[in-house]
């Protein structure tokens, strides 16, 4: 990221493959912005990583609330997420920004899709917003591809989460849009690498 000399040059992250075989252009743009802000002052990178992790912990608590858990349970879910040792590498290693951003966008996608499923209308802003967050997550790290699987799980277990049984048309629209976004993201990756990377 430090080799890019302008915001315009960061477009190459989207059009050229990374030598490691990973397609994570938004993560690299994020690191480029950090380099513009902080240069070699690593304290800035750490402060931003800690901030992103704390935002993710709040989103984990919000997701728990969205799933119907009470406030105390949701608070402790967020606290456990914040303190869980499994999350520390992404926080203390500045180059692991990909994990933090993919988590952020995946959690947002899940919160928005739950809101969509609770809405009685077939089409609301929350569906495209959720799928856009999913795409942003994938553009940070491949782990965001879990979203369509989690969406399918939510649809199959809706009664556990106090989500009204969605009409077949709504479930079909929801799954179709998520599947189309998944295929599109995979096709972009293949177009850049000539294979999945």
C-alpha cells in the first residue's frame, strides 16, 4: 500500500491480483489510507485496529439484541467478543486489518438482513444495504463468504430468533440477491486472477 502515490493509483488493488493470491482490495485501500495518515508511526495503526475491534464488539452485542437475546445477554456477548483471545491477533497485528473489516461488514450485513426479515414489505432499503455490506466484507477477506450460509441458517431457524416466518417470495428474493452477489464477487475474483486465487 505504501507504494501507491495517489488515491487514483489504489484502483490497481481492484484490477490486479495480489502475489499471495488473495483478493482484498478494500483492505489494501484501508492500509493505504493509514499510511497516508500515520506513515511509519505504528501507534496510529494500533489505535485504529483497537477502535475497529471495539466497534465489532458493539456490533456483536447489537447482533445478539437483533436475534432476540435480552440486554444482559447481549452485553455479555459483546464483552466476550471484545475480550476473547481468539480476536487478539487481528488487533495487535496491523496488517490483519482484513479480519477486522471483514468482521465489521459481515456483522452489519447480518444485522440488516435480520431487520429485512422482520419487515413485512418485500422490498426495503435493508436488503440491498445488507448485500452491499456483504460485498464490502468479501472485498476485505474471504471469510465474509459465510454470510449466505448464515442467511440460509437464519431462514431455516427463524422461529428460534423471533423472526416471523418469511413468505416464500421474500425468502426467495433474499436468497437470490445474496446468491447473485456471491456469484458476482467470485466472477470478479476470477476475472482478476484467471482462477479463484
